[in-house]
């Protein structure tokens, strides 16, 4: 069933749990994400990054994802991730995305507030919820994200930002990275708790891939309601394709079989995250 992203995250906040937001690129990744959620009986967020629009037709993708979501036995939301252009956001709203992320994190606070507020007003008129970010997440290994500054979120700035923009959920930079860590993760959970105390909206953790399970569980206890996952799923798929190419006879293979096997390979990775994020926060 296709539901509002905001409703899904408010329910997660009430349950004291979190929801997986999987970055997807094609039919197989969408189907695997929904199947993982169904097998764990949990909601899921299908996220398409703006950076993939040169190779993924937005309107066509939305029609595909919405059709699959409506058939699902669990709540499914459709989210435009890391959008920098107003035009992309307008297109996503028009073709049925249930939420959008406007990423103005590269701007100074005043300009980020002004730009985000404009997007919030636009999206809310269409009943679409908005995620935004202050601070900046660094790029780790194997990531296709833009390089971030690694600037952590200031709780006072977070409070002002939420109050002045009216965003529905906030991405907090606490030391995670996009991609895989190249050293020991340095996650500031105390900062996260201070951010949680300063705002009422659900909080989002970017950079779920490679983050230790214990850290994710503690982040959920400290207010995280949505966790973005991309690279860990991609690595599993690419590793499967490399292994296939090195051991099979490619000239006898059929693409349909290769893609079906790849979908089966990423399913347990996605299920792991769905299950982990459903753990109850400690009272």
C-alpha cells in the first residue's frame, strides 16, 4: 500500500523504531526492497536520488514504483533523495512521490532556511512531505554521492531550522558517511541526543551502510526514525555480478537469469536492515 512518508515516520516515532529507506535504481532493487519489507512485515521507503535522473526516467520510474507499492501488503513510501534542483522536486511531486528531500546543506544557514522554506511551502500545497539537511555528511569509500564537508549539525541551528522552515523530518549529520567507512566510525551519539531534545520532528540518519549494528540501535534509541541505505546493497550486487562473470560462461547466460539472481543476492542484505531498524527502543 502506498502511504505518506510523513505518516510512516510519525508512526515509527510513536513506536520508537526506525524505517529503512533504500536507494534504488531499477525494477530489481525496488522489488527486493518491497519484498524484504513484506517478509519482515515492516514499512519501507523507496528512495531515488536526483543524481540518477540522467539514466532513470523519473516519471516512468514513479509509475513502476507506485504500481508495486500499491500491491504491497505493507506501507510503502516513495521518496526523492538529495534533490538540489527545484525542477526535479516539482517533477517528483507531479508524478506521485510522497516526499522529497531538498538538500541545501552546501549553503550558509540563512540561505538554506530560505531555500528550504520555499520548497516546503510548495510541497505542502500538494500534500507532499519534505526532508532537509543541515550539517554535511562526508563521502566514504564506494559512494557515488558528492563529497560533503563532514560538518556536524548544531542543535541550536537544528531547532531554528525546523521552526522557520516547517520541514517534516530532518537529516542530522553526526559523523556517519555516505558509502563505507575507511577507518573506525566516529559517531557522536551525544550530539544526536541533543539534537533530538531540540526538535520534535523525526530524525533521519544518512549513511547506514557499514555503520555498526550497535551504533544504529543506539541511534534509534536517540531519535532516528529513518535510515538511508545504499552502498552496502550496491556492493552485494556488484560482488555477485563480478563472481558470476569470473566463474560462469557469460556467452551462455541470459540477462533475465542474471538479474533475478542479483535480486536474490541483495534481498538478505535489505532484510537485515529492515529487521535491525524494527528493534524497540529502550524505555
